[in-house]
């Protein structure tokens, strides 16, 4: 569920209710169970990368929307939505905005897209690169 990249600072996960294969509507119980597991792991913030192609999967069960549900549960949230399946989903400016969100959000921060691999991996690699660059500069 929650996979730590940097223990206590940066984690990744699939989205609530993610199952491989055809995408389907996600029930409230799946979202609330996901939130409970994330909070039990100590996560305080979420960077959500779901775009307008996947957020509607939550509309039937969560009229307030997934992002609002996260916030209502006490998680701090940054939403940097990008559609799934793009070869190059992020511009350099979008990656920099995700980095700024990571810096500003209470730690630990969990990053997720749908499966928690492609978009998430790009953002996490960018964050790790920025952290390494800061460390090399002595900051």
C-alpha cells in the first residue's frame, strides 16, 4: 500500500480503489479505507496527480470530490492533475510546482497517480534530484 522512498518523508502509493484493468467507479468504503491506511502509516500530506480523466471515478460516491475528501480527513493536499497515458506528462514547470508543493507540505508526503508508477515515478525522481542537488550544495 504505502511504499516509502525516504522513510518518514516521502512515500508513494496507487490511488484509492485502484485495480489493474478496466477503470471503474470507486466506492466510498474503498476511499475511506485507503485514507485510514495512509494515516496509520503516518502520512500527513498527499500530492495527487490524477487528471480529469480519473477524478470522475470518485464523483458518484464522493459528491464533494476526492481532493475534498482527503482534506476533510485531515490530510494536507496539493493537486497537480495530469491525464493518464501521456508519453511526457509533465513540463519542467509542472515538475517544479510539484517540488514546491513537496517542500511546503507537512511531512511525510505521499505522491500518487493511478497505479503509482509512471506519473508518480516522474515526480518522485524530480523531487529526489532536487533533494540531492540541495544536499550537494550543503543545504
